[in-house]
């Protein structure tokens, strides 16, 4: 698991506090702890991974609670839910527009920051009837580790 810089976690925590106040949500120890666990990771963890990170710290917390809190974070805009071929929800504390690379073998999800993908404007009839608010592109393939173990050759 790749860790995030402490300053990034602190900024995310301050953003979290402001958004919770704006939305009338209590700043519970569960929410704060789950956010810190999510914001400290860059590997787009599943509910189970976040649960494993906090279960010893928050005695009695359930996976269901972690799931509900993460879904609340998504609904108020301080986290994103990422789709992937595993069909397991993964979560990302980085809400700025960025894209993802997803390994179809091991499920690893990596951030892709490519400014050329940030200003795409589809030119189709369907888009004229739809107001696009945001988007994220996911590229599916094999990570370098899975390429080596599968003897994959492009």
C-alpha cells in the first residue's frame, strides 16, 4: 500500500470538516477515522481494506458501518467510488479530475494524471441532450507485475 503525504491527509481532513458542517453532518470519530484511513492511501482501497485499517482502532466497528460512511463521503463529494472489473467498489479520496489504470488480473488501480484527457468534449447528438458535470476515464489492461507473471507480450 502506497501511503499519502501527511500534508495531503491534513488538507483532506480540513476539507472533510468544512463539507460535513455545510451538509449538517456530525464529525463523528467513525467518520474522521475512516476518512483518515482513506486519505492516507493511494491504492483505491475496497471497504474491506479500509475496515482492516481501522478495526483495531475503532473497536466494534462493522464493515457495514465502513461501507455506509464511505457512501456518505461519495454523496457529499469528498470521495469517489471507482468502478473496476472485480465488481468490488473501490474508493478514492482524491476528488480532483483524474483517470485510472486498472489491472484486469490483480485488480490494482493506479491514478493517471494526463492533462490531454481532462478537456474532452464528445461531439455526438446524445451529448447535446445531456449536461456532463464530470467524467473519469478508466483504461483496463495488465500491470507490470501481471505482465511478468503471465509472460504477457504486447
